[in-house]
């Protein structure tokens, strides 16, 4: 709203110090980040106090994990703090007429509501299974469908291609994310994305269509929407599975979000897009502002969520965070980078899938289920105290704080690898 107010005053001829600041993506991103941190710090303390009075705490099952029982009664549903700290600065500093902003706001509210319902059933109805799994998947599929249809049919979300003015030109060197690129790029409705480590790294989904003409165009759009649904669902559930230790999902998502800020920024800058030879996405500047605001909300929440946690985010936070990451990657056409960038989410999800199917397979073959990991998701494998018989090389249990920090380090390495894919082709 402040963005629109400043723009209104500027267009009406107002001239005072700072009138043009809101035109800069960097300024709005920094303001959003700082505001989100402050809101999270202030709201976090009051929210924890309120939840403690209402005795809204985590119900812990004894799984033989080090320090697990000490978490019993810790307030949950802290994802509300993240969402609240994210929405207010977004409404203040983002362009609310930008379709990217609207999609990210819809994602936040939609998945926040879905996760909140799941936590509500667990906490207030004392049903450890929470919201029905099929309903949860259905909600994620609906979100993916909305995002997919918007990307396929909303002209404001189309990327631009063509011959940009060379980087030596001063107009490109100084171009901001709000500049008009109409004279340098032409709008494209092609369904394309970025492939890492490939020189001509633009992939057109139409290439997968066995049909030509209008029917082929429809087929490629349907395929693209299905891919988007899968990506958003996978990211949302991957973040949900990662949320099992104090500060783990919060810190990993913050690292991922910083990377997405960089990718969104270079994708929305005419000079950088030309220099890195990547798709120019005219309206992606506000994605960078939104994600910088999310980083601020996560850092503020981490103040209370770091070990030993004073509050857990619950599914209200984890489902929302994963969904936002997935939607952001899709909007900037970098969804194929997610297996690298979100490697922690991917490995956590794979550990659960592998464990479950191997257990079922061995139970059917040998009459008793066997496990590959001491426990899944993967972070609990390193925390588990007892050793399963199937594991020949026992892994000693590690303190929770050490596991979380090592996951952070791996996530940073993956983030760096993701960024350098812009040049390594």
C-alpha cells in the first residue's frame, strides 16, 4: 500500500525527498525484510505467551529420540507468526497489481489455511493424524491448478525474449526491475523453462508433445500444469517432512529463499538477464521483494524456533513455506533447479518413500519388515539412539543442534551450486 501511495503521489507531481525510493526493488526488499523481522520478534513473544496460556502444545510420541520428551507441551501452530509477518510487509511494499504478487499471496493464505486446519485437528481434536491426507493433497492440487492456469493464460506472467541491448549500453547497465523492456524484448507465450548445466538452457514443454498445431499446444499446456501441480505438492510436503527438528525447516527455507531472491532479481533485470543469457521476466521484481520479506519473517521466527525451540511452526508454517518455494520457482521458470536447490527437501522425502516401500517389500518377502534407515525422515536417522538390525554400520546418535547445523551447511552448498548454474553450462 505504501508502494501504491508513493506511486500515486509521484504521478501527481509530488516532489519531496525519498519520493522515488519505492521504485527500487532493493529498497522495497530491504524494508520488507526489516519490517518482517520486527513483526516476527514482537508477535512471536505474545503468540508464545498466548499459546502457553491456552495450553496449545505439541503432543509428543516416544520414538526413542534424544531430547524428544523435553519438547512435550511446546507451543505449536507458530506458522501463524511467519504468515502474519509476511503478509503485512507484502501489502505495504509490494505491487498489488502484479499477478506474481497476487499468486504468492494466494499461495500463502491458501496453504496457511490448509496447514492451520491440520494443526487444529491435531491440537484441539487430539487426532494425531490431522487433516485427511487426501484433502491435504487435494488442496495442494487446487493451488497447482490455479498457478498453472494463470501461467498459461495470463499475459502479465509471460516472459520476454529477443535481442537485448548489449550490456555495454548504459540503458541496460542502469536499468531497474521497473523499466519497460518493450523496445528490447518481445513477449512470448511459449511454455519454457530453464535447464541447468546446458548451454542453450531453455527447454520448451511443447517439445514433449506428440501432436502439432492447436491440439499440440493444448497438450503441452496440460502437461505443464501437471508438472506445476507435482512441483508444488512435492515442495510443500518436502518442507513438511523436513520440519522435525528445532529450526531445521526454518533455516533451510531461509537459505533457499535467499537463493530465489537472487534468481528472481537477475531474471527481472534487463541487463543481468542479457548478461547471463536467461529468460527475462518483466514482473519478477516483486517476487524478489516478496521472498526477501519471507526471509525476514523466517529470521524473526528462528529467534524463537532455534534450539531449544520455544515454539514450533506446525503444518501451518511448513506446508506454506514449501508451497511458496515451489510457486516462486515456477514463476521465474527455474523449477528444474529445485532438485538441486531444495536437495534437503528432496532427500527427506525420498528417505520416507524408500523406508516405507522397503519395509513393505521385506515384510512381504521375509515375513517381517526391515528398515534401511534407523528412522525416517532422514534427520531422525542421525538422531536415533538405538540401531536397527538391518544396519551393518551403526551411526552414532548426534545432538540435535549439530544435525541442524550440518543440514544448514549442506543447504548453503546446494544454494551456491544452484546460483553458479547461471554460468556453468
